[in-house]
């Protein structure tokens, strides 16, 4: 009996009891579809993050304190550090950065909204021009920064909530910051797309926000390099400069580039996807046990058939091959159905997640992406599951004594 006859016999046997075959495949279908759904959604999230961060300056790095190094009072970062860093030959520009929280009064004077605020130097708007896009008005000036003017830049989403229109240059907004009320003049309005990544944010001159908080310490430095060919060396040299100015050690500070942060986020997403995919893949093991159980039942039901085939010349190898192919076929078919079902589920979930993200964050989520490699891998694994859990029933069928089989009722 050749391999094609074995395959034909196995397929005929599988389809002779369609309902039982389908119930047997459910574990395989669930396992494969879960893996496909999770990996496709994970790839969609990764593409969303990558696309979103593409608007950031690829040559920008952030210098901040290393909180895990046992900081002391002398390790603080100050506004003058921004000017000192500019002396590095590979530094194109630098901006101090200080963030805080505030409440803004909305159209209804009795309503307020909590949001983030930050202060920066004028250079920041140029360094992050793809992200910080002025739609109406202008950025604040160096003179306004020097005199600690109460001017601010808001995004058009905040403008709509406060004034009911987008072009509100020259209007005044009431901000509750550090337990006090302040009136700020709006000098610029940025595109609402700025709120995609971090929510609605109001920006103002660095000296203004430091004066409000009665501090000279800043959170971090945004630094733009001329080139990133020697990124690591430039980061280390800048940190050494900062440490030297403060008479402290290099380990008190750390530097991260925008692209490195993207890579970190992508690695976290990939690790999470792999972990969830592994957990979902456990159902393949459960499905394999179900296949083995049904195959053992099938062997018992077809004992007399096995005896007849052996009496007509079928070898133990022929019998074993037929049942092994049958087990493989069940799992492979379950794998194909699982891939198709997983693709449909991932696209459906992707659509509703996109609606959720768009409504709540303004960010459009990229559609799930099914990798051909993952699909082929899932197919191969499901087939291997069929081999592994089909070996024992096939071996048991092959070892049956033909005389005893013919006498079986």
C-alpha cells in the first residue's frame, strides 16, 4: 500500500465522521487562532508605535538624572547646564525642560480639566518641529522667557474645549498651577495631532514655570546632535561634561535617544506578545491530547478493519502510517481553520480597537498584520502536534494481532 493510498484512506476516515472530527479539532483551532490573533495585534501595536514616534527628532537625546545611582543635592540639573552642554562640538542645540500638572478652566467657568504642562527654552520648538507644529500664532520669544512672561502655547483640542474654536491667539486662559491661579495669554496654537502621543499639553517659557514653582532645578535636557554616527560616544562625552560641571560621577546621569526609546517600547511589546502567544499555545497541547484520545477510540472502533487489512497483506508499517497520517491531517486541517479564524478575529478586534483609540486618544491604530512566517510556523507546529500525539495510537494499531482483530466484535 503506497503513501497516496494511505493518505486517501486517512482522509476518507476523517470525513466519515465529520462532527467528531470537528470537535476533535477545536483544541487545535483555538490554540492556533489565539496565537495568530495575538501576534497580528502585537504587530499592529508595534507599527502604531513606530509610526507615531517617526515624527520625533531622530537626532535628539534626553539627558536626565539616574535615579538608581544614589543621587545627592549636587547632582541636580539646572538651567545653566543647557548652555554648558552647547559647547560640545556635536551639539546643535539644547533646551531645558520642566514638566508639571495644572487645571484649566473650560467654557463653563464651573468646569475644569486636569492636564500636563511643561516649560522649555525657545530652541525646543525647533528641535521638535515635526511634533510641535504651530497652526496659529507663534512660539514664545527669548525676551518673553527672560522676563518670565505669562504666555503659553495650547493645542487646538484644548482651544475647542475652552473657547469653542481653534484660532484663539490673543485670548487668555486661567491655569491653576502649584495651588495658585494664573492668567496666561495664548500666543500660539499647535495641531491637535500633538495630543496623539501624550495627551493635551500646554507649553510655556522655562523661566516662567520655574518661577511659578519657585525652583531652579529642571527635569531634563533635550539635546539635538549634528549627527548620530557616534551616538554612544557623544552621549558619554555630554554626560561627562555634566558630571564635571557638578563635580560628581558619570553614573549620576543617563542619556536616551528618541530612537532608543522606540526600540525599548518595541522590545517590550514583542516580549509581551511572545509570552501571551506562548500561553495561548498551551491550548495546542490540550488539543493534541484530545486528538490522541479520539485516535485511541478510532483504533478500538476499527479493530476488525485493521485485522482484515493485515490478513490481506498490510504490514505494521502500513497500519502505523495510515493512522499517523490521519492524526496529522486532523491537526493540519485544524491549523488551517485556526489561521483563517485567527485572521478574521484579529481584523475584527483591530477595527474596534482602532475606533476606541481614535475616540479616546485621537491616535489611529495601525491594522493587525499577519506575518506569513507566523502563519507557516503555526501550520507546521500544529502538524507536528499531530505527529507527536498520533504516534502512540498509530503504534498501538500497528501492534494489534490480526487473528484477535478478526475475532473482535
